[in-house]
C-alpha cells in the first residue's frame, strides 16, 4: 500500500505541476528542474567528521529531468556520466528523462515493479495528519521493506562504480531521492543537523511551484495535500528512527540491511569527501611530513574514490585516527639512504687497501701482491625528521703495489662490495664492482719526511630495492644501475720517533654517485624515482701510528692504530626525489652528519715475504655509529 501511495503521489505531483507549468518560477539552479542541486551543499560545501569537506560535482540530486534548452547546456557542462532514475515504469512513461550528452541511463525502480500500475486513485487520505503519517510510513519502508532495500543496494553500488559525476532522481526529487541523499551524507560523515537541513531544503527549492500548485486547489484539499507536496523533518526522522530500531546504527543498516561492503562505503566516502588534514599530519616533521603530504594530495588523483588499495587504506586510517607509519615509508627514504651510503664507499675502499698501498716496506723495484676481505656496519638512529637506517657491507679486494723508486710507489686494485641499506620499511642492495689506483710521492724518501698521497676509484653499480609500504599497499620494487667515482689528495709527514712511527696527514676527498632513474613496480604507490646524482666533498685528517715489531717465534708482529676525521664541505644532506601520478616527493637520508670519526687498531704478522693481518675500527658521528673490519694477506716479490 505504501509503495502505491508513493508512486501515486509522484504522479499527482507531476499531473498538477504540469497543468500549472507556466506558473513555475526559476529555481536557484535550473528553470525546468527546480529541485536540482549538488548534494555537497546548498550555499557552501558541508563539513564532515575528521576535518573533511564535501566535494562539489560528484553527486547531484533532482526531480524528473525536464530541462529547458538553457538548462541542458548547464547539465552538459557538469561532466555527468551516469543518470539513475529511481522511478517506476508508469512514472517514466508519463515523463521520460531528457539526458545530458554522453550520460548513461539506468533505471532502478526503488518501489518495485508491483507498483508500476499505481495511479492517483490509489491515494486515500482525508486529513493532513493522515498525509503526514503516510509519508512517515513511506520513509520507514525504505528501511523495513526487503524489496526496497535490495533496490537501494543496487543504487549505492552503482554510484560507487560511476566513472564521473552521477545524478539520481525520482519524480519530485524529495522522497526516494531525499532518502538517498541523506544516506550518502551520513556515509560522508555530515552531522545529523546538516543532513536534516539538506533534506528540508527541498521546501525552499520547490516553494514557488508548490505554492502555485496548492493555490490551484480548493482550500480544504490544499490543507490535506500540502504535507504530500513538500517534506517535513518527521518524514526523514521516521526513516532514521527505523534504522535505529531495526539495526541499531546507520553503519549496521548499510552493511546488514543493504549488504554494502566496507570497501564500497569507503569508495563512496572517498568520492564525496576531501580531508584537509590527515591524522597526525600537523605534528609530523621531515620525511614523515612529506609522506603525509603526499598521501593527502593523492586524494585528488584517480586512486581516491575508487576501488583501490590506497582509498581503502586512507579511509580506514581516517577512521582509526592514525596513518600507521605509512607516512614514513611512502616516500622512498631508502633511496636517499642508499645514495648517502654509496658516497662514503670511497673512504671504505681506502681503509680496506691500507696498509699495503704506501710501499714503504718494499725496496725499490720490489712488488707486493695483496688481498683484503672487508665487512662493515653503520646504524643511524631515527629522529623526528627521518626514520632510522642501517648499512651492511662486505667485499673483497685484490691489488698490486710496486715501489718504483726511493721516492715513489704506486698501486692498483680490483674488487667488489656488496652493500645492503635498510630504512623506512625499505631495503636496497648495491653491488659495486670497482677499480682503485693510487700513488705516494715523497721528495726525500718514502721512509721519512713529507709525502703526497693521490688516490682514485671508480666502479659500476647494480641497484635493486624493495619497499614494504604497509597499510595493505603492497611492496614496491625497483632496479637500476649507475656509476660511483671518488678521489682524494692528502699531504702528510712520516716521522719515526723511537719505537713509534707517526704519520699525520691532511687532505680532501670527493665522491660522486650517478644512479639512473627507474620506475618501481608492485604497488599502487610505486614511485618514479629520479636520477640519483650527488657529490660529497670533505676535508679529512688522519693520524697513523705504527709500533716497532716484536718477535713471536719466527713471526714479526707489527701493531698499529689509526684515528681519522672527515668534515663535509658544503651541503652534507643527501636527498632523493620521486614522483607519483604527477605529485612530487622528496626524502632526506637518515645519515645527516657533517662530521664523521673513525678509530681502529690493526695487527700485521710477517714471515719473510708473507704478511697476514686484521683491522677493527669503530665509526661514529652525530646519530650514527658502527664498526668495520678487514682481514688482509700479502706476498712480496
């Protein structure tokens, strides 16, 4: 019966308003469709929970689509891709829709096919109170009637899947359309008072037409039918109260009554709402702030308001009140960490090659074949600016040193270093194959006095990375290649002092990494990483001390210590830049120290032409700390 009443009311409205169409006034929007409006608001966009604002131009509500020529021009400019007609077959037959250009038409008969033959004679009310009760019952049926619920299920799923702006309407644009708009606004997080205000706005939009319609009726009839032509708060409230009575909450009605999934509800909310700030965003600093900003900006891309992992993550994060750490992992900090690590490899290569490269223990014309296995670790504590990082390296180097004269020695070495850098949920493997060259020249003698050291290295890089972004956003993987070059020039003095030989030196070091840009894969938030090109310039100071050998059987043991210091010149911070759907993201490396120290001890054991030894060193500076070690062996000939 209620379904027949709603359908008949719509037909009554059409019949009377059509008869008095010439008396209809312009509405705030369209002359031929007085109840056409954006559900985002009337005079301004509505605010929602969690610092959200309704987006304009997503969902439109209306009465029957009977636009004038100028109205149609306006509709054609709105990008409407889908029109959902909620009327019965008889209503549609009476007033077919005039569609905007390019819009797809879908009929979702909310009242059901059994009401399609209803007509005006089906209405039987004799008082205004009966009319109001009838409208309240109609709104309750939107919740209690299983057939009606199934049609609303189809409608909301279709609205979620719409490619562009969508328009839904019935005949008067107030009951079926009004309930649909109220449910959508509830999904969006608009407060109850504003939802009611939007519902009652129908009376303002249609006031002139309704007034003209009622004026054409006898006063007694107008008093009875006035409640049927407009809306009252009790109508919508009756439906909302039915939701509470049957399901306990709107969320339960949507999920249990309509069978909508959480994913669909999040898609609808993502379409309708843009959040000005995300949970915790105002308090984030450094890389986390940049990551949160990227997550916030992605609301304006195709990832938002669609069935994407990003949309589900963001909407659930809004509900949970936390971004769950994704803000620190989304930007690709590990790529900056890897570049920073690589820029310090030239110093590692130099330490690994010592003490064989100076040629002091050789006679003029003599050579030494040597090898060294190296390993190291450096960790950088996290701060409010960046996430912590760690670096592991291991490798092998083989070289040949020759003393060319009393004043000159030179060496060449070849090796590889496998590095692993972890930080901010990511991991990068850097495989470096390199060649190192160097020479020492002393104006007097290599054994004593002033000397100059010149060293250079260059290598080929294979780079691969993976980032577990978290939040159900998958793992982004990438690979690339590049080059690493470095060089140093130092001035020192070798000073024998009794049982100790001191060797202080001062110099400069330059390193440059050039890693080709690449596209990550495996996640919706995979980045397009720019070329990583960075140069590090540093002043360095070192002090070596070698002690007099002492015998242990046939072996001669030579202990030594070394301390070193490097001070970066110019900008010491290493960054990475990347892009996602046209948005830029920059991340800073965790290693953020201008000054770095190292201190180590070494022990060499000599047996004739054979030498073996080991070195252990501690590394530190700022928030960074680590250790390195190497095993060495050589043979002089």
